[in-house]
C-alpha cells in the first residue's frame, strides 16, 4: 500500500503495473484489486521442481514488462531460473530485483528476522535491529548489494508487537525511498543482445 500511495502522489516516478504472488489469500491481493492493479497467482504444481516453478513465475512477471521487480513479503528463495530473467541493463545496479528484509545488512538472514531480533533483545544480546532494501543476486539469502537501510532501537519497554509495528513502518518507508531513488531518472530504451528493446 505504501508503494501504491507513493506512486499516486508522484513521490515515486512510476506505477505498480502488477502484483504476482504464490499466495492468493494475502491482503496485497485485495489491495491490488481495490486499485485495479492486475493480479496473477502462480502456485507450485505437485512434484514441480523449484527451477520449473521459478521459470513459470518469471514468465508471469515478464508479461507485464516491469522496470523493477519488488519482493515485499515474498517468502520463497528464488533460484537463478528467476533471477537471470531480470538482469540489470544499467552498469550502476546489479539487478532489476529488489528485496525488502527486516534486518540490518549482514544480520539475521532468512525467515522471522523480527521475532529473532526481539528474542535476542530479551537475552540482552541485542539492543537494535534494522531493515534494508537490497538488490537480489544468486550469491545467497538477504545479502545482495545494498540500496538503503536504517536501524531501529529495541526499547526495554517494547513488546514484540510494539517492536514489529515500528519495523513495519520503517519497511514501508525504505521501500518508498528505494523505489524513489531507482525511478528518479526517466527510462531510457536500449537494445539487448537479442535485439529486443527494454527500459533501463
């Protein structure tokens, strides 16, 4: 919703062209429908390999010809079958895929980062966490080149819900900042090795 709002207010020089998800029950589907944003649900078939699913997912995304692919709450690790379809056409970025992760760079990769950070704070081993938006590559989980990040203190008076609420507000802010930065320049059309024009 933060991305939709920022596009509508021209804070982001762009628009949400589609929502593609593997989970038809998420709230984002209802939000997209309210804003007349095309939605595609791509679910894993019985016995389907990860690479096959990722190829079908990439095809579903590619149909909309996005400049940027934003992973916001997408809870699967993508293989190169997906990542290789969205190689960056510009030398100053490493990928056309951005991921939101609720932890500081180099910390708490993977699932449940907010809960894990809070649990560590209860043992006295952590007093802050953070959130980041980074480019996605094939090198590992939640470790691609950084776009933007910010720290969040974990207060002595915090409950998990208090801390999670601040983290989610920060995540929304950072997604908008990252997209505003990436969409700041007008798209330039270039020609790929296949001869097909694409936006950079």
